[in-house]
């Protein structure tokens, strides 16, 4: 039989699978299987988790079995099930979860499927499967659409709701396939024409795939529901004596979730386009691929009871053969057999990863209450018991997305090329503009120089000609005057007067001055021409510089093209290295993984053989033959081994409610307390504390424990213990005492609450769960006392400093801790005098969250009613502008 310790180990394995993504230096590289520097993610053992669900009596059974009791009796609080042999004898079995006929669909999803769905979102494979006799509610549990009643939604719809709520449709993808295995042929429920799909197995890894199946992308819940409705319409069903709509095929829903791991690969920014070392920053994005497989098995049936005949009989034979093959595989895995017959059926080939593989598997077995079908019920229970012994090696599925990296590099290369071409075009345009402007300015200067020179030459030539003309005219006039004078003075020698000579000299000086002015103007023009030539030379040098810059740009272009070639060769090298790494892992990693799996399964087998299946019958036989008094006397034996075995026997007897009164009457409680006081053995402390915790479930025993100083002894044991299991037992005993209204003050004064709160030093989630339960019980009793008027003032929990820990763990990922903490906050908030302390301690925000997001409707309603009825909370929310 499965034990509670096995369930705890399953929960511990679940928490250990949470990935811790940390950024690594750019030099480190991951291989295609998600390893860093060649080191793979280690696989984690995870046992198949099994829950049993009881269907209520139907109308036919209510009439036919009216005079008979149900063949099963459920004990959900102990996670046990009793299968009656007759009116006075029954077999007891333990499961991970026991769900009564009153369990809601939401409750079934929370305990059976949610852990598997969360693992798939984290990058693991997961399987959820329903097994049981026909007509016991497998399809109702898994595939109910909930169109008429939203609360009746099955696991398939609820799982897709959680997946769509967690993924980002921009970077992630969700796709589904919906198949049925009918008469050993795999058919596509989304494409009925595709009625013979083949199974493909990877010869290296053994992974199973169905490449011929339809794969539909899912964007919202409504489209998924439409696909389920379409698939159910194509599924084979028939009317039998046991079920009016008996499924004649195994339905298999496959949900593929591909998620990008943010923060692992640095984006290749466009600013680094010209950086000489940008090749070193190339790193492909990391993706995680999880696959969720939901299997609705066809019900097993006996031909004589179902009344099948003709083609329906052939269908029943095929169903029973495939289920028989599945049972053989489960038996072989549970017994650690060297050969597991997976190839006997297509069903077992499809489920190869679910049992003994790398997937997290959760199985729900469905049974009916009718005593007429006790044999089928017993067979279903034994199937679940064997499945609980199967251990998988759960492994993270992550790899590098080289296609995405290639697309990203192509885009970056295109951007670099376009930017380079744009800069080159702008540079050439600027060179052309400067060259044209320089030529225009040179031409304009040359024209201005020629025009100015021509104007000055014309001006000076005109002035010179006019001066010569005036001189000639003056000379002619003077000559005429001389001739006239000569004629008048015939015989006299002609003379030039002084005045005329002075005028002539004056005119010559003027002409000389004008000539010098003209020569000065000519020199000025020559200077201007020289300056223009210098300006032309400077422009030519500027053009030369521009040509040099153009050559530099050409060399830079060639350098960029070289870097682009390096990028392409680097990408090719990355792809080649990835292929080589994948081949090496295919050759060596699989053998290493199988060796570790065989080692771990052999250890589990040894533990199961050591515990034995005959412990309970031997204890009952010992109780009947020896007697309780003699067993209790062995608690005081001198031999330590005798005392350990004796206290274990008493603890097992105390687990049964019928034995608790006899143990207390015979002095067993006193003996157990004495063991806590006198013994130094850790094992005795743990087992004795567990027995006291079982006895403390009775109110009368609680008062006896307090009267005999039990709380002081438990507090002392908690202070000295380091073992998490011992602390869990002590915390459980104190938590049971916290639920007694009469013991509140005494429990606190004798150090019980201080010891309970002190045990949070242990990080074990099971210890925290018991501490949270004790706090919730204590807060509930305080709330009841305050409403009755027997207590006033602040809560003892707040005075003892428990509020910060309560607020810190109000949203703990462990459901067992979170549920009790949420309930404790609601009870504390019901007393108005605690409101101010809770606001200052941050509890108001947690109450608001609980009233909106809590998974339990009763706690959610209590939180809402408390917030609405408290004037202090209402005033604070108005001050903070919280819409409520």
C-alpha cells in the first residue's frame, strides 16, 4: 500500500522541479538539449500519482441495490479506501487522494491535474489519465465541456484555461491534436478521413511521435471547446447494459506548449551594428517545449454483464486486450522487471513516456459503489495500487531556437546593408553637391575677373586716347599760333612763351600721373587674379580631401562586408557545433540516463521489500494475542530497540479512532509523555509525538494532555529537535490542541504558541503546513470567543509577533500552507480591534487578493464579507483608492 511519506516525496519532487533561470556570461553556450557548458539538466525522480474517485449511485443501482450497503467506504481525511469483503471484514488501501461522490469538478482538477499542467508550463512532459470500469465517470471527469453548467467543466477544458492564462500568445504557441485508438488503429478525431495514423519512434532516444496527426494552433478557449465538440462527435460510442453511451475507443488529447525563456538570450541591438566585437554577443534564444497528454481510456467490461454482441463484442475484446497490455506494463515496471512489453499494444507504445519515462504522470481511477460490481472495483483499485509503484525520471525539455537566431541575424544583416547603402548614397550626393558648388564658384570668379579687366582696360584706353587727342589738338593750335606770329614778325626768331611752356609741362605731368594710375589699377587687377587662383587651389585641395574621405568610406564598406562574412561563418559554425553536440548526446547521454534510472528504481524496490506488506496484520495480531497493557509495559523496557518497536506499535494503534480510548484508559498517554521527557532518542521522539498528535484529535484527550504537562514537553521536544519529520509530528499535535476553545490561554501561557511559531525555522513545507494549520485553528477559536464576548483586546497571535510570517506566507506556492494562512487572516480580520495592526503589517492587500483570487469559494466569500463589514478596512481602501 502507498504511504503518506510517498505522497510527501512526490510534493517535494514537484517543488524541486521549479527551474531557476539565471543570466550567464556571453562566453557560455547551451547545447540543443538545454545544457550549459556541456552539463545536462539532471532528471528528477517522480512517482506516478494516483487518485481514486467514487461515482454516486445511479437510478438503477438505487433501486436494485437498495437493501445492500456500498462495497466501498471512503476515508478522505486519511486518504484511505476500504473495500468490503463482507459485513464484518474489509481491505484497506491508501492513495495520494481520495475523492468522494460529492467532490466537485474543480476539486478534482486541483488535486489531480493542476500540478501536471504547471509542470508542462515549466517545460516538462505531463500525462493525465482516467482508468476504470465502463460507466464510472471517466469521460465526465476528463472531457465534460460544461456548456449547460460552467462548474461541470472537466480536466481538459480547465487545463487549457490555465495554459492560455499563463502563456503569451505573442512569443509562445499552443497547439493540440485529438486522436482515438479504435480496434488497434489510430484515427484523427479532427479529420475523420485520416483513419490510420502510424507511430514513429526515434531509434536513438525512443521518443514516440505521430507526424500524420492534425496539429491545430489554439488562440482562445472557445476555439478549443469547438475542437473538443468536433472530436466527441466523431468518437465511437455504443449502448450497453452498463452504460447508455459507452466509449468504444481510447481518446487521447495532446497539447504542445512552446515557450520562450525570457532573459536568457540578449537581444542583438541595432546600436552595435558597427561594433568590431559584436560577433561575440550572438546567442540563440532558449525555448522550452512541454507536452500534455490527456488519456480517456475506454472502460473495462465483462461480456456477461455488458451484454455486448456482434460488432460491439469485437470492440469490447479489443478494449480489454489493450487494457490488459497496459496492466502488464504497469506490473513489469512496478516489479522492476528487466523487460517491459510496451510493444504488445499501440496504447502502451503511445504511453511509453508516461509510465517509466520522463513525463510527470497523474492517474485518476474511477469506481462505482454497487456491490454487484465488486470484482471490477477490486481490479481497478489494484491497478491503481500497482501504478503508484511506478517511478518516472522527470526531465526538463529545453533547447536553443537556431531558426529564430538565423531569422534574427538575417534581419540584422539586411538592416546593416540598407543602412550602409543609405549612408553611401548620402555621402556620394554630398560629394557631388560640393563639387558642383566649387565649379560654379570658380566659373563665376573667372567671369567676374575677365569682365572687370576688360572694363578697366577699356576705361584707361579711352582716357589715354582722349588725352592724346587733346594734346594733338593743343599742338596744332600752338603750331598755328606760331605760324601766325612768324608771319607777323617776319624776320624775327620764333620763341615759345613761358606760360605756354608751363602749360605744356603741366599737361605732361597730368598724363604721367594718369599713366601711373592706370598701371596701379592694372596691378590691383593682377593681385585679384592671384587671389582668385589661390582660392581655386584651396577648393581643389578641399575636393582632394573629399576624395580621400570617399576612399576611407570605401575601405570601411569593405571592412563591414568582411564582418558580415564573419557573421555568416559564425552562424554556420554554431549550427555545426549544435549538430555535433546533439549527436554526442544521442550516443552517450541516453545510456547514462538509463543507468541512473535503473539504479533509482532498484533503490525503490529495496525500500518496498524492507517495509513489507504484512505490518498492519502483524500489529493487529500482536494486539489481540499480547494485550494492550503488556504492549504499554514495553515502553519502559531497558532495551532501546524494544522501546522503539513498542512505541511504533502504539502509534499505529493510535491511528485508529476505535483504539484511542483504550490507549488513554490503559495509561498509554502518560507513558508517551514520559518517553518525551526521559528518552533522548530522536526516533522515539518522532513516533511518540505522532501518536500524541493522533490522540489529540479527541477533545477529552486534549484536556488530559494539557493537565499532564504535555504542552511543555512538546515545546521542549520542538526546541531540541532538528529532524523535519519530528518537527512535523510535534507541530501537528500542537495544531490539534489549538483548536480547543477552553485551552487558548493555558496553551499560550505554557509556551505552546511560542514553540509552534519557533518551528518555522525549519524550511520543510510539511512543517510549515502544520504550523499554518495550528495558527488557523487558534485564530478561529479567538474569533469565536470575540464574537461571544468572552475575549477582548488584540489577538494573541499579533501580540506574539506571528503576523509578519502570516503575511509573508499568505501566497505560499504550497497549497496546504496557503489555504490555512488565508483562513487565519480571515478569522483575524473579523475582530475590528485587529484591523489597524493588519493594515500596518500589509495584511489588507492579502485580504483583497484572497477575496478575488482564492481557489476555495468558502474562504473567498469569508474574506469578502469581512472586508465589507469592517469600517476600518473600508476607510483605508477609500484612502488608497482601491475599487472594491
